[in-house]
């Protein structure tokens, strides 16, 4: 009871269960009654610990070492914030580094180690904070762009 699980395509908090059904309430407040006979796999997202995995994109023109330092500092500030600290596990935060050289920017992956059911709130708060911080540091967050070259037709 109270665990957040995924069963097939449905995710939600377990409101009740018995030998016949499991009742989930999803994030929209919808209640789903799932016959246990149809359950073949359950994924539990609220047991022991969790991760908030956040990918932060920066523009290709960015000094990548500076961007990683800023992201690391902001992640540590969130971890050290007394209002948020108790929601983390002792492993805290890890900036894993460059995850991808994507079409529009460089993706830096951050792993925030949380207590159960805290990964969503911590992820949202970190995204808010990192947006504010990158703006303040004049580090560009990229957006999809397309370059079009027009060739002059032969004379």
C-alpha cells in the first residue's frame, strides 16, 4: 500500500489490493482497477531509494568544463539546502558528465540520489534551479535549429 508502481502501461500509487485486484491511482487522479490475473510484471518506483536522472543541455559554443562546474555547484547547493537535504540519500548528487553530443547541444547527465517518492520533486526543483543558474551564468540552453544554405544556381 502506498508504493508507486508500474503495471503494463499504467503507473500510480497502490491504494489497495487483495487476492483479486490491485487498485492504482495515477497522477491525474484516475483510479485503475487491475485484475491480478492480468499482472505479469510490476515495477516498483518507491522502494528503498530512487534516482532523479536529469539531462541538462548546453550549446555547442559553451566552455564544457565551466558548464560542468556550474551544474555540479548547483546540484551540490540543492543537496546542501536544509529544505531539501532530508529528501536525498547519503550518496547525494553526481554529475556523470557528457552523456551525448546531440543535434542541438551537449547533454550533461546529473544523477540525484533520493529517498523513495522524492525523485520527482527533486528533479523538478533541480531543473528549475539549473535554468535560473544557467541564465545567470550566461550559459545558453540550446533549442532545435536548422541551418539552410541556399546555393546560387549556375549561370
